[in-house]
């Protein structure tokens, strides 16, 4: 039989081992949580840097497309610039990573933009050459920084950022874009883009008789006719639209299939259909870190399906002005969809805001979302006669690039009519707006989607 002293010491050792294990586990957990937190901060800085690079590229392209040089002026804190975000990685990683050329490039471009924005008159030949070189370089770096960066910050990506498993490779590849002779041509200067506000716009008031909830349900059934032997209709939501007053949403749920339903939203005033959407029951339950699957159908097929749907609804005189964007579907965590924006056409003039947005599933071609803004354009539209011809409007600007003809656009909320011209700079497109009544160049915007063929 073991002695009492031996048993006591054994118990003491076991207790000490347990206490040591608990303390070690807590320390490990605290260190892990700290790494996740710091890694998340690093990823936020990385994303800020990538967005800063994209903004600089867009501003350079806009000025080359004809916008005023003031577009290059910075309107943010120096601590929010791309160059400052990059220095964050040199201080916080476990290892020392130094991207001297990349940091010098970003800082010098920011300074250069600032000095160019302060100039007067047209851009000089040297300034044009500089912006061309910078635009091309930023576009190449943007492709690497934005496309290869993890999309979601969770515990794993936080740890990976902290341990330097993600960003060193991305930044190293970005730095290889920089040619030594180009770096030597960069002059130190500084800048940020002024925001564009449309303060002269007046949103219309929606008019019409207010319908009841039962009438709204009948309106939903008319718009989305499904076999009531196969679908159950039910009220899914009731409330106040943020813009136009009371609305209802109704769900049409299939009896034979599980996992999804269709939702139709109806505005009380006028009984306008606000939206139709396919909804999956598990949407939002997972974190999507991968891009959507490659589409099976083409962009042309997606546009054709969208046009067929609105024509079936009796909606006419619509056309896409820009290529549909493919990305993650609104209704699913794992599906991809084309987003098609359709603009209302009056004669040969287009209203300058989308009247209808449609999502088409990239795998099946099925229409999965319809957003209607036509009701906000229901007031009588009186488009003014242009004072200038398109040729005269083109001659009001000294173009650095030969422009393509864009659509004629009318804004019914401020009664402005524009001739638009499209400039291609590398793989990016920029659209210049020239007032058809005054000849004034009012804005240059970056087109995230390439122009679509317009009649």
C-alpha cells in the first residue's frame, strides 16, 4: 500500500500540471485572439491601400479623358493614403518585409498628383506623359492587389495576415510591375478627388391611389403568375419604404421544393411593383471567401433574357448602356449572376439613371431579381431641345484622346441634357458629360463596366 506522503506528492504534481496546462491554454488563446485582431487590422490596411491605388488610377484616367486637373487633388488624411497603409506592414509583421520601390512609387505619385492638381490651364506634354505612365502602372498593380487579396476577414485570414502568409507575396508581385527607369522619372508631388454632388436634383413625388393589402397581393400575383396549386402565397413583410411610403412584400413558396421562395414587393401608392427576387433560405449563413463560379451563359445571353422578361411584362423602350457586371448573386452565397442595368429611352435620348435592374443567374440564365425604378420616372418628361449639335459639343473640349460617341443622356430631376463621349485608357473607360444647352463640360466618370452597343 503506497504511503500517504507519496500519494500527496502525486496529487500535488497532477494539480500543478493541470494548472500549468490551463494557464498555457489561456495564454495561447489570448495570443491567438491578439494575432487575429492585429491580422484583421492589417487586412483592413491592405484593403485601404488597394482601394487607394484604384482611386488614384481612376483619377489619372479621368483627367486624361478630359476632366479638370483638380480631380487629382486629395481630400483625405495622409494616414488614409495608399503609401501610409503600406508602411503599416513593415512595422507589424513577424518578419521584416521591405518594399522600398513600391512605397517610394506610391508616395511619389501622391505628391505628384497634388502638384499637378495645383497647376493652371491645360495639361503640359510632360504631365500627360507622366499620367499615362502612372495610369498604366497603377492599373497593373490594381489587378494584383484587388483580385488576389482575401475578400473576407475571418480568424484564418487574420492569422495569415499576422504571420505574413498573404500580403508579402502579393506586394512582391506588385513591386515587379515597377520598372527602374519609370521610377526614376517620377517627380515628388502630392493629392485626393473632390466628391461629386448633384445638389440641384429634385426627387419627384409619387402620385396615385393607395391600394389595400389584398389588392397589393393580387397585383403581385398578376406580375408573377405561378400555379397556385404548386405555390403558396403569404404576407412576408409590411412597412414603410425609405423613399415612397408604405409597401408590402409577399412570398410565393413552392410546395414540391425546399430551400427557396420568390418575394414580390408592392408599393401602396399606385400599386407599383418594387421588386421580384428569388430568396434562398440559407442565404447569409456562410461566409463567402471565393469568387463566384465561372458563368455558363454569356453576357449577351444574360441581356437577351433580361430583355425578354421586361417585354413580357409590357415594359418597352429599354436598353442596356453598359456591359452587365458578373459577380456574386444577391440570392445565394455560392451562385454567380449578371447584373443588367436597363435605361429608359425617349426617342434617341436615354434617361441617365437605370430604370430597371435585373439579375440573371450565370449558371442557368434564370432571372433571379428584378428591381423597378420606373415609378419614380412617371412624371411627364419634357426633354429640352439641344442648343449645340454633338459636333459643336465635341469642339468645346481639347481632347487628349480621340473620343467615341456615347449616348445622349437626360436627367429628369434637374432638366439637364448631355452629350457624352467615351475615352478608353488602357483597359479602362471614362465618360465625359458635356451639357447640350451650355457646352460646359460638367463631369468625367469612370465606367466600371465597358460600354454596351447602343442603337
